[in-house]
C-alpha cells in the first residue's frame, strides 16, 4: 500500500480524488465514539455533516440520534459524543444511529468519492492497520490516506494536535505489521515512539487545545478513554455506501467489519 498522512479538508479531498482508502481520524472524540458504539451493538452508523441532515437521516433511515455541537449533546438526541457515557448505557443492541460531530463527520462527508472509508483512532488502531493490510493485499500500490481531521504541524517541532497523534498511532501499528512508510512519516513515527516512551498518550492529549477544552468541560474520563491503544477491534467501514436524503444531502453509511 502507498500510505499518505494528509490532514484537514485537503486530506479528505485528496482521498476522494485518488479513490483511496480514507481513514478518518478524529481522536477526541468522534472516531473513538463510533467504534465504541459498534462495540456496544450498534450495527449501522449514518454520518451526516449538518444537524438538520442528521435529524432527517434518523427519520428516513429509522435510526436513533447521536452527536454534538461544541462538545455537548444536541437537543432531542439519544446520545452525545461521549464514549464513556455510551459505555455506561445499555439497550441499543442491533440499533442504527445517525451521527454528527463538529469536525469528524464533516471530514467524513468531505471524503465521499474515496473507494472505502474507515473510522480510526488509537482505540482501534491495530484492527484498522490489520484491515488496511487485508484490503490492499491484492493491490500493493493501493493508496491509503490517513486523515487527521485537524492538523497543525509536525510532532518533531512539538506542534501537536490530538488527531495527528491518532494518525501516528495508526501509522505505528502499520509499521509494526511490516508496512513500509514514506520516509517523512516514518521519521515522525519514530519521534512519536520516543515521546511515548516518556509520556502517556493522555499526557500528550493534555498538551493539545481540544484536550484542554474537554478537561474544562468535565470530560476528563473521555480523554482517558480515548488514550487507550488498540483496545477495541471494531472498525466502522463504508465501501463508499452513500445515502442521498430527501433534501439532496448525502450521508455516509458505515457498518462494522
Ligand atoms: C469533533 O468531531 O469535532 C469532536 O469529536 C468534538 C467532540 O469532542 O465532541
């Protein structure tokens, strides 16, 4: 596979243009919440950009509602975007959910056109890496784009975002499986591994703006939960399964591997 790490809107657009396998990484918290939801028995996730589209998707696809704005659960929704709150709840096995979040769901919809879309985070990093190896077995030149939803700079220069850290965890798991990474990404992964030998992932998250925001909003348990590496084997996947709503908006339908 040909691995590229490209963040922000450009990453989603690049994956779509390349017809790549797009890995959407919104570490705190959307791309941790989605695999967690699947581990709790939710079978399908319809990811929408806008709140109104999420409500319409729930009506048309007969789903529950999950998501946030400003990190807070939306009015009338069944769940917010807190993986630890989800872990405490029961009774939604075999249900479907329409989901929206401030950034993660945007980058997901922006990546429509990619061959396959995958939701990845540290929490399911090894499962994501294994799946990428499987999916590219027959085409060693297949393009895989790791898309940290919000990216600022390089870990080497200590310019961290939580999503870049998530991207580096997935790249590290790819490296551990023997996947060849481009030289600049490999250099970042090696720096990251060195940092990880001195600091926990949670401590690294706390150096980020979004990590601090979640602490201020009393979501420290989520920051802790999201810092677990390769604890969940569920990987939401969409083989470019796009649903067009009655108003013309598109949502991406994910199932579990
Ligand atoms: C996002 O998609 O922007 C985040 O997941 C927001 C959050 O932490 O709720």
